[in-house]
């Protein structure tokens, strides 16, 4: 049986649907750890998340799938996600699946739409449907590799902004 920890946000809601739709029940227990404070990226908030994760992984022997980030941004969020990855690898019996930071947070779209953020660079886009299928496929893999990174579609931020502008037009 697959157990989803937290599962909030667009990715969490899609994972719940996919688990139910696929009617996934397995011989072994599997835990998908999809909970982390993505809004408050301060060091104190990220330490709390990291310590919660370390406490969680020490409380179970079950296989854990940790949903992490492929972001290389110099931030406490990335630092403590990577520390959590290391803790899981040392513990053993786990898989890390990395996604672009965007998949779990549609704030980028809202900030571009509301002109709170200037469209710069490239945005890596992943649909919740693709992400949840990737997670469920790799979560059940028992091979030697323990870290998987999903690469989304790279779209210039200026193009995303234009699409949002078109979508917001009335008339």
C-alpha cells in the first residue's frame, strides 16, 4: 500500500488521484514524503522541515520516496532539501525524486501575471499529471540508482508571460 504524507498543493492532489485511479496496492509498504514548507525559505523554517524529516525517517523502516527539488538556487530551501536527501541516502531504503521547483508552486505564474516579477530567464514547466506518473513509476523501482531527476519543458519566461497576458484578456 502506498501512503502519501501530506500531499497538499497541485502535485499532492494529483498524486492522490493517481494512487486511487491506479488502485495501487503492493506487497511492500511504501511512503511518499511530499511535505515541506516552500513558502517560508528562511533558514529557521527550513531547519524545522529538515528536523521533521530526519525524525520521520528514523521512525520507520519502510521504503521512503522523498520528493525533492532539482533547483540549484543558492537558498536555505535547497540546502536543507539536499541535507534531507543525504540523510535518506545514509539511512538506506529510499528513493529521491527531484523536480523543478516550479512543479509544486504556481506562484511563478501568479507573480508574472500580476507583474510582481519581471519575466527573465527560463522556466522549467512540468504538469502535475506527468510528475505524479513519474513518481509512481520510479517509487516502485528497486534498482541500485536512488536519485531520479525529472526534466520538464524549458520555456522562456517572456513566452510564459505572453501566454498569461493572452489568457487574461477579456473580450
